[in-house]
């Protein structure tokens, strides 16, 4: 049996804003666009589904942004606790946590300043902060000092 990673999907409230956030702010590149309808209703377990899908890519990782036109989105967009079952966060290596965090805020995300953590590591240091995308998805920015 062969298994390989395909992509990770994120439901978004505003597809255009999320594309700007991930592409302009975090360096992803749009690689495909799809219009999805009732043919996927059973698979998605959503009746009357109509959505726009945008595949974005960075460093070999593909994320599918899902913008539901029908029936719309559910949820409150609050960031989930790290100890809640299921996926907890996306993690990105960056060369400047502060500059990347500023870009996140400028493009509609939030920086959770209380999570900023710097740990001495040999002659360098490790620097981390959690952010969220415009819909509350937790993103870890980390500079591993190397």
C-alpha cells in the first residue's frame, strides 16, 4: 500500500483575503483553482455545496483554501486551544519572527504577543510566537537561529 501527503484544507470566510494573507504575507504561491459543486456533496457531507477552492504551495506543502459560497461557513473563528483534539497549528520557519508577525497583522491576522518565547540555544537563540490567520487558524512562527 502506498500513501503520500497530498494537502491540508482550511475553510475560510473570505477567500480573497485569505489568499492575500497566505501568499503576500507568508510566501505561498497559488498553483490551482477549482469550482466545486454538488458532485462533492456526499464526500464533504455538505448539502447544496458550492465553493471556490484555491491550492497554494510553499516548500512542497500544499494548502487548499476553501471559500464556501453555499451553504456558507459555520464556527466562530476563535483560535482553538492547543490541547483540543485534532489539528492544532501550522508551523513556519522564518528568519525574522518580528518582521513576519508584523506582516501577519498587516494582512488581517493576529499576533498573540503573550506567546512570544525566546530560548537560549548555544551561541544563538530560538525565537517563537503564535499568530492566527484571519479566521483564527493558529500559526507558529519560529526562527531556529541557524
